[in-house]
């Protein structure tokens, strides 16, 4: 269903290029490239400062390129959506890209070989690069650049797991095993907003340790991710979204301990005692309902509050949680569907629409994020290295580049182009501009004397 609050166009215009002459096209490309570079100049200095703090494991006498230069080229590999290190080596070494980069970032002293970066990522702890992504998002929140994502005064965080890739040959002892195959699986957290915006935040790999009796799994990874998320976000109010794997005592207890709200999908075969109590409360409280027109869907909500859920932990200790259930029956033309969630906050006539439509329904945003990163140019399923630490480092850099692209494409200066060409079309348009002979380098040089601002449409 089309999200009524989505700011992206539902369909792209089916029309020919609006440029009538080469000069018009060059002006359009120059303007778009300057808008992209202005966004980079607002984002990258903070990133470069963080990259400088990374421990460089190389011998001082053998260093040819600065660590920051290597990281810039790693980000460009994903920003311009190259499919492999080989392709990035061939394309990013072009004189046109080097001249453009030098015009904006004077610290770029040459074109490094991407294999140099690959060897470097084997030695730099991947967690350090992953933390750069998280701290960058936290700074955006502190600068109030993402306040439009707030729902009920909470930032909405969607959590879900996905498989990265699978191989028949053994490539790393940390990889998970299933039916004579080795695969990489990880749990990710993203910020989602009612406008359809998805911001990459954290990733936690499922990995086997040397002394583990059982394989790692998504729920174990959630414990580690939750601890990292709490450390990163501190006291910021969060609302956690998760799928039908997560409505269980340990997960909801972690949310309560961290003072997080939650809206978790509740399947009909899960928490049977809670379902029975909810159906009983519905009979006793028939007025706890609301009808709402959301886009082209007619919705009927009913809810039940303050349901006691008793459970025991691994040490057989008794716990009790007070839960709240909401069910949404939707009708569109002749199609019907039913949604149900377990909520961490009591439901009312005033908050039911925000919590369900503007928050819980956007759990699907993380699925769309996986789709974009797997099939829309970011090559999520390509490992870039079979060294486990380097593999995680490449993944963190990919998500950091995706964040840069998301912020760039949602700037005011580029928004008209995005509405015309779409996200993927705009990125392809910019890549063609950078790799072709379109840009006036003297105009790019003058950009350095102007203050960089990150003005978003959200």
C-alpha cells in the first residue's frame, strides 16, 4: 500500500529529457554535482575527523596514501555503486574523478589501489568503523536534522535480521553453518520515519566463537545490539519495531530495562494467554475501538490494555510484564487484511493512529532498506573480502556510504532532480557527470570558500 505521508513520488514521470541543448544539459549536471558536493562538504569533514582517530596498523615508512584518502575512496566505491573492487579500481583511477576530488578535498594526494584498502581493513577492527556510522547518526539527531522522524516524541528504530550471502566452501570459522553450507547472517537496526525515510544505524553480525556449543542466532545478536544501541543513543526516547520473532519475555524485558517503548508484531499463534485475555477484554470493553480512513484503506482498530504476561528466564526466575494489544482490520476494495501488535504503552483513542500507522507500519521500511542495499546498487550480498574482519569493515563502509547518499538525495538543492529521475536515476546521473567531461573545475574550486550547509527536505 502507498504510504499517504511518503514524500517520494509514487511513480516517475514518463517523459523525455527536459534539456534541449548540450549547454542546458551541462548546466543541469554542473548544478546537480555542486549540490552533491555541498552535501559531501557538510557531512565528510566530521567523518574524516573520525577516520583520523582510527589506529593505522601500517608501517610509517611504507605509507603512501593517508588513511583518510583510503577511506574516501572506499566510500566512493559504494556512493557510485561499483559492483566489485576490480571495477572500482578501473573507474575511480580516472583523471576526471581525481581532478574533481582535488578541487573539493585538497587532502586527496593521489589514487590508491583498492587492494591496499582491502589489506588495511583486515587489520583495523571493524567495530571502530561501525561506530563511526552510529556516532554520525547521533550527531545528526543532536543537530536536530532528523526531528521530522519523531513519532509520539520518540525516534522509531526498526530491527530485523537478514542473510548477507551463502557459500558451499568454508571461508571463515565465524560463519554460521547449515546443511553443508556456510553463510553470513546479521541483525540490523535503522531509523524509520512516517515520510518513508530509512536511516542506517547499527549492524550486529551473528558469528560463531571458538568455544560456543551452539550457533549464534538472531535473538542472541539482539542482546548485543540492544547494549550497543543503549550506549549509542543514551537517554534519547526510542520506540522499537520488530517482527513476529520478537514478542517474548526476554526481548520485551530488555526494552523495559532500557526505557524503550515498543510495537512488536504479534502473530496469532504467539503468546496464547495474552491473546485469550485480549479477546476477553474486548468483550468487556466494546468501546475501545476506532475507525479511520488511511489513504485508500478503511481501518477498524480495537485494543486491550494492561494484560499480565508471566514468564520465566533461563535461570527459572519469575517475571511479569504488563502488555497492551492492538488489532487493525483493513479493507481496500475487496481485499481484507489483519495486523496485530503488542505495545509497550497503553493504547487510547488519541495515540492509536500515531502508534500503528505512523510507527508500527513502518517496520516494513527496514525490508525496503534491505531491498535497496541488495538489489539497487549497493551490492549487499557481495562480500568484497573473505577475511571476517575485513568483510565486516566493508559492510560498515557500505552502510555509511548509503547514509551519505540518503542525506544527499534528500537535500533541498537536489530534490527536484530526485522527483524527476528517482533515487537510482539521480545517482546514475551524478555518476555519469563525475566520470564524464561535464564539470567546470574552476567553479568547484570556488565552492571551498563557501560555507557548507545540510538542508534536508524532511
